[in-house]
């Protein structure tokens, strides 16, 4: 596989993204806590899997292509990279940032080659890309001349193509693409459909990992590549995914509460806003992650361990620096409800 479709191909105006039908399946038995914790502890001490290393490598290459944007251990922006909407590139052979985002979207469902359809313009409701594209087609010079309009009226073929590309560019960056980035990296790393749930929503592949862990803990086989572990008590490895719920799901910011929601989740029905980063480096003091659509770029962040441990420092959690806390470091943009580690099995 190549890292991304060619820059020229990425410019094509493509059909709209449609939601995949919800996939209901019998829920596995709840995850036995002791067995799950033992599997996570054993996994944390095992060498990183080759495909996990490949996934981390792919994330680092994309981070470099986006200009190396980075947050330090206190969650402060220390290096500014290229933004998602930019058309700049290192050389004419490289894809621009927005074209790379097109490639991430294509990885979600490559057979349909579908992209997001919503165009946001400040109105109460977004427009639909395919409808606007149809209207542009009606305004082409060839069509208008066929209706008897003068030769100088309508859009030329190059103008029509530019407008179509602009519609695609707006749609793919206005729709949150962080889960598409993870899906792209997983697919490029060689994961198959029964090993990873490729989706535009983080919750879909996170829920599949939770259920795979439950199957595993109950003594059943599964081909799924990841299991769900508690980040507060599990040391990350390269290639693992560090995940959080977003503000709209604040009541699920603890591992057990999130787990119950993931256990009940049906793929394709959304409903739980999340974000995940790929762990790309681990050392004695902490680890580095890379995530897509973080500050409108592919961004690397530094996370430190709690002193004397191999676990996340509590200061990164919303409750970590409460009123009256002394000596607590403010983690700024990295202070999030991190609770879930998706560990390679």
C-alpha cells in the first residue's frame, strides 16, 4: 500500500459520505475485571507488535508531512505546523495537507470511495456538497451554450473543476477527521476488517476493542487486534491508542463508566464523542502520542508519567489540579479525561 493516493487523484470530486448501516450483534458477556486487568498487565510488558510499530511509524511520517506541530509536556504549543486547509507542500510531488485528509477519509470505506458531504457556511443547516456540485454542473459553459446562451457565459471546464475541488476541500476539513486518521493508519499498517473497525467515529473501534477484551477474558477467541485497558493502571507501548471522551460525554470520563457505554454501543450509531492518539514513543519518563485533527493539524504531544511509575500523571486529568491542589502542573491543552488505552493484543 502507498501512504496516500496521488495528489492528482485526491483532487477528484467524489460521491458523498453515507452512514454505514448499524451492525447489531449479540453482546459478549461483561468483562471479568480481574482477567481483563491481568491481560492488560501482561500485554504492557510484552514487546510491541510489528504492525503496532508500523502504525506508529505511519503516524510519525504524517506528522512530519504536516510540518511537525507539537505540544510540550505541559500541553503548550511549542511548534506550529501546517493546517488542514493549506495547499502548501514540500515539493510538487507531495500532497497538500487537505489532500492528505482526503486520503484518510478514503481509508474509512475504500470500496465506496465516499467523502463527507456537508458544507458549513454559517447557516442554520449545512449545505450538501453533491447538491451544490449539481448546480455548478448546470452552470457550465458547454451546457449553457447548448441552451443558446452566449459563448462568454458559464463556467469553463477548468473553472468547473476548481469549484468541484473547492467543495471537496471544504467538506473533508469541516467534518472532524481524527478517527479517519486512525482508520487510515490502521489500514495502512495491514489490519483487516475483522481486526479493526474502520470508522469515522472513534467510539466504533473503541467499543469493538472493549468487546474483544470481554471475549478474551471469558475464554473465547477473537481476531480483533486491540483490547481495552485502564490507562491509569496500564503502561502504554508503541502503537497503542490513548483515548478520551469529549466534553459532550463528560459523565463518561472514568474507565468503568465509559466501559459500560462501550459495551452497549452498536457500530454505526455514533452517540459518544471521543478522541484517540497513537503512542509513537515511550521512555522512562513518559511517552509521546500523535493525533489527527488536533489544533487543525497532525500533532505530537508529550505526556509524562507520575513520579516513580510507568503510568499517566494524574495532573493530565480534569480532576488532577482541583481547587487547593499544591505543586500540581497545569497541562493546558493536554488536560483531558484520558481514561482508556487500546492495547495491541
